[in-house]
């Protein structure tokens, strides 16, 4: 491992998590769900949601690969599935459509009626949604068991979580400064970046599967004395 590999993974983690969690996009949603509540209660919900989402992301990053192995799913296959999911989320972001992977209409209605929205829907699925969990498992797999690389992935993810917390805390100011149009512009730009990352994940997963199949084929040929 070298500095270039560390910085590359850290940058990839930052861009991926920034796009998937979308701190700017959280602000208007938070206002819609909790805008009529006292400021101290909004601060408490923002902090609790960020902490709970962080714990969930950490658990998936640490134990997600073991879960995949237990289920007999290769990281390459999961990388392809995660890339497809992220691409669908990216399409919703680019076209400014409500994403079913984040929250359904029924869940949004239920959230409006809940007293505490910090766990649902803020922590799950708005911050630690399927796209976020798929991304952290892929990025943790890219660390290849290196404690330093894995620490970098979690540290950078923690920085993005902090940005999400700040976005929730300052949601009123953000909405006033950039407005709904500004939120849509930022979301569309991030959606394009997420689409590119999603395609890269799928391409990497396909290449890994092809390499694995090629190695298996060569092994069988050698065992049969044909290679």
C-alpha cells in the first residue's frame, strides 16, 4: 500500500458518500418533516439521526462482507448489484424525482405523523439507505483487509456524516440561501457523478467475475492436462 492508493480510496469514499447521502438534499426534506417543531427538538433529532446512521453504516462496513460470504454472494456480484442500485438512484437525482429507494409515499405520510423522526425516516432510509449501505460494503471491500485503508474509509464517511448533521442543523438557512431550485441543481450535478460511479462499480464487478471465471477455466484445463 502507498500514499497514492490511500488518497485515491479516500477521495473515492468522499465522493461516493457525499453523492449518496446528499447532505444538501436532506435539508428541504428535514424542513418538511420537522419544520414546525421547536429548534431544540430539531437539533436533538438531527444529532440522534446522524449517530444512529453512523452506527448502522459502521456495522455494515465491518460485517457486511462476512454476511455476503455466509450467504454465498461474491463481492463482485454485490458490486454489480450495488452499481445498478446506485445508477437507479442517480437517475432519480438527475430528473429530480422522489426516489423509492430513499422513502416511499406511504413512509413519508407515516413520518409526518410520527413524534420522533430521527430513527425513521431520517437515519433510515434517508441517510443510511440502501445506496449508502451498498457503497460502504463495496468501499470496505476495496480496502482488501488493510486496517489503514479501512480506517480511512470510515474516517472519510464520518466526515460526510458530519456534513449531513450540519445540513440538518442549518436546514432553514440552506433553504433560504439556495432555495428549492438551488437544491435541485446541486442534486442533479451529484446525480451525474453518482451515475458515473455506478457504471464504474458495475464495470469493475464484471471484470472481476470474468477474471475469476478465466482462472477457474484455466485451472480445470491444467487439471485435465490440456494446458
